[in-house]
């Protein structure tokens, strides 16, 4: 399965089919689970991500989770800057520039620029999720994984996240897990359908949703199960 650069790929399928497990393997987050194992390889270009230090992998392949998870004891600024500081950046001017750029890219800057020293928990749920996206973007990854990033959000916040995906994919390779097939159809260039831990079908989103090759895909898309 090849994920094209500068495109959004949606991962769809019923609950428990392996969607989240799959994308966790892409940045080795599964290794945080005791006794987890993996076979095969994940390559970014010609480099096998399983030959690198996991910390380095997670800088290259960022992740945004289903539930917004800003660091509650940190300010808005520090939530975005934490990855940069851990990476060794100490210059205050550079930190400010990178934080502002990331907040602009996550479409949050205008809403928080006058309260960067306020707690991140003071933000709304939708703002917190965009803050988490800014935090992931701050370390300048090549790939951004999004595990149902809008499932806990209201419709307006969901629309903003979808608009953000559309904007970001010109600069990043995006993989988004979603239960919402309408969302997949709106934001994704390619779609992969998983069932019972197996990749059933992968291709252009328009084809997957209008003329899938596998009947199991068709049955899922048309609501016969799932």
C-alpha cells in the first residue's frame, strides 16, 4: 500500500477493524503498548522507519488523536513549543516564529494571538484540537496522521478541521481515520477500506465510493453492515 505525498488518504471501516492500529504502526505508536508486535516494514521514501529511533520517527510522522489532548498545565504557547524545546531549540525569537507559523497553519492564530500565555484548557474543544494540530506541525513533520480528529467535535468545528485538512495536504502527506464516510468523500484523495484487520481495497476515493471492486466494500459503503 503506497500513500502518495501531498495527498489525503482516508482509512475507513467498521469499529474494531484495525484502522487505528494500522496508523499507529506508521509512526510506531503501537510500541507504547506492552507486548505489541509488528511484521514487515514502513518506508518513507527509501528509508525504513523501523530502522530509526522511535523518537525521530515521531518527529517525521506526527499524530493527532481522536480526543483533543493539550497539556493541561501548559499555556497555549508552550503547548505548541514543547516539541521544539525538546528538539533543542532555545532561541526565543525562533520559538516565537515557529509557534506563530504553526498556529497560522492550523487556522488558530487569529483566535489566540492575544492570549498565548493563557492555559490551553481555556480553549473550546474545536480550538483545542486545532492546537494539537499546531503542536504536531511545529516540529515540521513530513506526514500527519489523524485518528478521527473530528469525532468529538461539533459540526462547525468539524468543518474547520476538514477545511484545514484540505489546506494542509498541499504541504503534507495526510492519513485520516474516520467513521464518517461523507467526511472521507469530502477530504480524501485516496481511500482504504479495512475489515477484520485486513486491507480489503485501496484506490481513488471517487472510485471506492461509486464503483468499488470488492463487494464487501460496496456492502459497507451502502450501509449493509458496519
